[in-house]
């Protein structure tokens, strides 16, 4: 067949005639070169074992009967911050980095592993950066083919993230239970004092906080915050410390700022945060490391005090706590419609009882009333007259008890 010079394929063929083929591009040094099957077959058993051990993700090691380290995987540095050469040079480093409160676990570990039994444990270590890490440890005695004891073979896994997740779930469950218990107290409490004491007790006993207290805003010259109730491990902290909502050092802590601004404030670490200086010594002596202060507001939305919680760990509080505690009516709710608000509401005249939809249920006598919530099929209001009298009244289907009707000044048939 005759060639057609106008054919594009012919022009392409001519263009490639005599052109040298480009060699294969070299693999950059930072790219992985894949070994072939034949390369792997050439590896002897020793090299295969070295690769298997050196590239384990968990921290693997072997300790001889005399305490010297026979082998330590490089992953020890990723978990502890210390290089394997440091462990080999100083075998005691293994025990030195164990958290002081968990040293007793290591003692049991040595006894069990020396007896040839499998031993598992969870304990904490302090890494090179001073951070606490949780370790899941598995250890057992190893023996030669002749039956001689060759020491202990151990594996450490970093389970810090898992422990933190587990603790967070437990914390949330405790707080939900505590908030539920507090809501029940708010329904049953007859007065403000009982409510405050019970809420403080519940948040410590059920939610697990170190200490809790309620402080009320004072209008004296120093603008002090007066403690009115507390729970947990207080041990004289409130009498030994000063609290204020004024613009001074005593007013720049979470308590003063929560009252002054009407929003939630935190102290993430009494040991290091500069604004915690006025309370640092007293707080650390009682095991308080962090705290949260939530504003207390009356039904008019005015901040009249604060509710404080203290934890025994730094950075124990965050946005999730602020959101969760809103159910207590102390989380900076602008209109003061939380559960505390009904108790801290101010007096009024000629108020009305309204349900959630704003539907008028009945006229009230002296006093201002606020709908608090629902309890099954029951509806109720929390009433406050003047600065002393309070009462929880069931208004389900307007079936008032005689004394409640008289209290409200409503003429109803019961």
C-alpha cells in the first residue's frame, strides 16, 4: 500500500524516526523503593527478626534475669520520650518514670512475672515532657529450650486516648445524673437555702467534683461575694479566701467575672494562671486545680450571684460543661428562665401564671411567678413573695389544693 504523506499517522512516524528513547526517571531519594520478593528471600532470619521487632508500633522489650535490658524497641521513644539507648544504659529508668501513685502496681508486676505467670496491668507514666500517659502493660517470664529462665518479655501500649474517652463518658453520665437529681430537688425544695445546699451536695457526691459553693452578690463598698452554701471538701477555703465582683485582683477570678459580666468563666489551672494568684495557695492546699463559675440570675435576668465548681485536675472544664449546666439555670441564660431563676426571682404585684405557650392559667395575688417545667403530666410553678416566702404549686389542669389557691389568691373550685 502506498504511503500517503498527508496522513497524520505518517507524519507522526517520521517525527519519531531516529529519536532516542528517554531513560526511566530515577526515583527521588524521598520516595519509597519497593523491595521485590527475591529481595525478601535473601534476608536471613536475624534480619527478619530485627525488622519485625524494630518496627512494632507498641513498646516491646526484654529484660534479663539480672535486670539488664536485652532488647528495647525504638517505639519506646514515641511513647515515653526517652530513646532506647537511655533505657539500656539505665534499666532503672523503666521504674523511675512510673507515676508515684502507681508504683505499687509495678511491685506486683515484678513478683508475678518472676513466678512465670502472665501479668497485665494499667498504670501511668510521666514522659520526658512531664505529661501523664496511660500504659496497658502485658508481661510474662520467658524460658529457653533447656528450661532456663531468661527474664521477662513485656509489651506496653499507649492507651491515653482511650482512657480519656472512657473518663469523658463517665463524667458526662455522672453530670447527667447529678443534673437530674438537682432538677428533682428544685421541684421539692421549699426555700432558697435548702435548694443551694442540696445542689452543692449533689454536684460533689454524684458528679464527683472536689467542692461546690454558691455566692451572692453584695452591694457593700468592697463589692464582696458572700458564700451562702457549699458542699464537698471545703475545709475552711471560703473563710480563708476573699471574693469580689469589683474591678480589682479579687474580682478578676471566675467568681467575680461571672457576676460582673453575667457569663460563665473558668480557671483552668490554679497553679499557673496568673489571675489565680489570690487563691492559689489555699486552692492547691485543698486539691483544687481548676474551677468554673456560672452566673445565677433571677427571673428578671439580673445576675445576683454565682455557682462555683472545683475539680482536682487542671483543664477539667470546657464548653461542654457550660452547655450541660444550663439545665440548672446557671449557665448565663440571658432571660433568667433556668430552674434557679424561680427561686431567685424578685417580688412583684399582680403577676400571672403562664404555661409554656404563654396561655393564661390564672391570675395571681401578690408575688411574681415563673413556670419551671414539667414532671410527667404535672405542671408547676415556683412562687416567691417578697424576699422570704417561696412555694412550689401544682397547677396541673388547674386543680389547686385549697391552701395553694388561698396562697395565690385565686377563687377556684377544688
